[in-house]
């Protein structure tokens, strides 16, 4: 039996896991950049990820341990989970089928390697092996026609 190429596993990178537990490789702005959706007629902001893009996220502005580089992940903070993270987590659980707090707890318990493996399985497109976007549940490799038809491009259906 032939082994299918797992693009999702290749896409999962520790550098793309933000301090808040967001897996930037699943983000619509990161996937838009990676798949160059502007060239394909989409208007979408590009982002290289919170860490690779040296993005000064609002959590770093609000959190002294992150700002000073004292911690890598929010789960290392004495205030974990803080009010800001709880608010973000609620929005992502409600709209995007993921939890930053659960991600961080998994990383703390099992380590970054097992987390990346779990993510590559969970967010792998069953059709092409690409990455499914956490913001709308679509693969930006093989679901572009569906993305074009969506009224709310960056929300899950139903």
C-alpha cells in the first residue's frame, strides 16, 4: 500500500506555535500567505506567524514575562490562564473548534513533539493531505472553490 504524503505533518513546526497556544500553521492568514491566495484572487492579509513574523502580539504587550522573554508558553506563567487567554480561548472554542488552553495543557503534559504530531493528524485534509484551516475548516490546497463561494469566508459552516 503506498504511503500518502503528509503535507500537514511537514507544516507543523514548533516555531509556529505561539506563546498563547495558537498553532499559526492553521491560521487563515498564515495559510493564505503559504498558498499565495492573493495571486489566486483572494483579498486576505498575510502573516508569517506570531514568532517567525516577529509579531508583537497584544499578549506580549500585556504580559511582562512574555515581553521580557522569561517564558516561552503561557502555561509557564504563574497567572495561567490569565483573563486575556480565557477570553481568546472562549472565542476560539466557540467559533473555531480549538482551545488554546487545551493546547497549552497538552504541550505542558506531553511536550511539543507529541503535540505537533497530534495536530498534524487532527488538521490533515483527508483529500490531499494538506492543512485544514482552523478558522473555516477548509483546506487551502483543494477547497479554494468552496472558499470562494462562502459568504463568511473565515467562519465554520453550521
